[in-house]
C-alpha cells in the first residue's frame, strides 16, 4: 500500500508529521540532557583526578544498565494498550497498571485519559512495608521498598526461610532460576516462596489502588515466569477476594503468556495499530 493511501491528503500528512515531532522532540531533548550530564562529569572530574573520573565512569555504567532495565520493563502496560488500540477497542485502554518483577520492580500506568505515565516506575523505591524490621534497599536506603518484595531479591530472601539452600556462587538471576527449577519439579518449599510474594502483591495492590485508579493489572518479568508466576497470580487473587472483596471486583489481575512476560517491549512494538485513512 502506498504512503498516499495510508496518510491521505497533504493536510493529513502535515498533521501526522506534527504529531510525530511532538513525540520525537521531547525524546531528543531528554537524551541530550543525559549526554550533557555525562559530559559535565567528565569535564569537572577530569580536573580532579583520574581516580575520580574512573569512579564516575563505573557508576555511569550501572546507571546505564538500570536505565535500560527500567525502559524495557516499564513498557509492560503498553502491551495491553497496543493490543487494544490495534483492535480498535480504545475504550479498554484505561486504568491499566503493569508491574514487572525482574532485577527490580518497575511499574507502568495508563490513566483514564489514555496517557502513559512512565514516571511511576519509581514505585520500585516506594515503601510497601512499614515495619521497622523491613529490609533496606541498597540504592535508596529506604526500608520496605517495593523492589525488595517484587523482584528476584524477594525470591532470594524468602528461599532460605522456606528451607532452600541457594548456591552463593550463583548470580541473583541464576539463584532465581534455581528456585524456579524446584518449582517446576513440584517442590513445596518453592511454592511457599511464590505464595508469599502473592500475598505481598495482594496487599500492595490495595495500597496502589489508593493512589491510582486501576482497572487491569498485568504482571510481567522473569519472576512471573513458569509455575511460580501462576502461583503468585492465584494467591493474590485469593487474598484479594478474602480480605478485600470490593476491590477484587473492580481490579482484574492478568498474566500474559510465557513469552510475553519476558519480551513485553517487543510485543508492544509488534502490536502497533494500523494506520487507516
């Protein structure tokens, strides 16, 4: 199909270009600011010492990795949004929250006006446990942060309590896989780990619902992979029905297929709507 058939008249083409620029310019400015910050570090610390410059460079690598992680997994909510939009069901693109549980917790939210609010990814560092004995997050130093309850860190923390001895030589991601492999084999200790996360999730949904109007909650990330993810989902639903029945009727917890849980960003890109006349 030719471009003229897709975009229609010249006026429609100009309108389309304006819409594209409205998206592209802020993104370009954001990237420019990020580059400017790194350049400023090099200029200032280069005058101090090579050690200071090397330290800032190493920290920048960690920040870059975290940025990539958050950018990828906070697009979880976009999976549903893109699918509904592609189907022409724009009325369903409302009040969707996506929680991705992987290296950390990331959250995306689409409000009733169909706006994607990417900044709510910082819910990773928002407290969900107010106990004074709650674990402290090494990044924010806050106790009870969500990233400690909805990420691979939660699995690693709960596994020993359930009687699972993790191999300390393994990376956190591989320790998660160790517990998931036990779960696939029907190990009741591993099931307890994922049930506990499901309980955490149910009560945290109540907290999030006080600040965000949630209709659909999609769960993604490597922690939600396999049978463990199904247990988290079923446990959270059960706890909501028992303890918060009114909320359970208004919030739908959803778990996509196995492939989508891990590559939600790619699925969203593949689900872009068709441009009609």
